[in-house]
């Protein structure tokens, strides 16, 4: 079963700064700590999420082949085209006329290898010299809405 992925690309807009308050102390994911009402400095998410301004895009993900990696249908992926893909990176790849988001696993050649979905219902995609293949960009962050449990 091969997934039909639709990716929507958006250029990053850095014309404005949107600083929001940043809590001074990190939140523990283990045992709760005493409440902290103190807000520290402000943070601009553009400065946190974007390293290479002209080479960074937002990509809207459509499909469920990456759900076990926490990349969900409707998420926004922050993609940097200036970063060279390393073995194990999550990438936006162009393969034989289609874009997809997958984990890139290099073979011994160092360039070709596999595009690996994170959903057992989808097959890995072998990429080699017989494919029209490029790594379009490396996924640096994924933004998704947390749904309320009812």
C-alpha cells in the first residue's frame, strides 16, 4: 500500500516579530514541581525555529505514513533546504515526480538508500540511481496542535 501524500509549501515570513513571554523555569515532564508564576524574557519563535531564513519553508503534511514518529496529518513541518541530510534525518524528498516526508537512511554509498515511513502499513522506498531523487530539505521542527481528550 503506497501513500498518496500531499504537501503544501509556504515561504517563511519574517517581516514581523512576534515575541511572547517565556517562563523562566522549564516545566518538568516527570514529577510536578512547585508552581512558578514568574515569567522571564520574551522569545521570538522565528529566531528559535529558523536558522537559514532564505532557505526555510513551512510544509503542511497530509497523510499518515509518519504517525509513529509524531508527524501527523495536518502538521506543519519546518524545512531547511540549506542543511545537508544525514543518515537518520527526517526529510522532504522528491522521488520520481512526487514529494514525500520520510526518514532518510543512507546505504554504504552515502547518498542513496531508503526513505522510511514510520507507520507499519507503508513500505520503505528504495532510492538509487534508477530514481529521479533529491532531498529537497531537512525537517528541523514539526508543529502540531494537541487535541483535548474528552
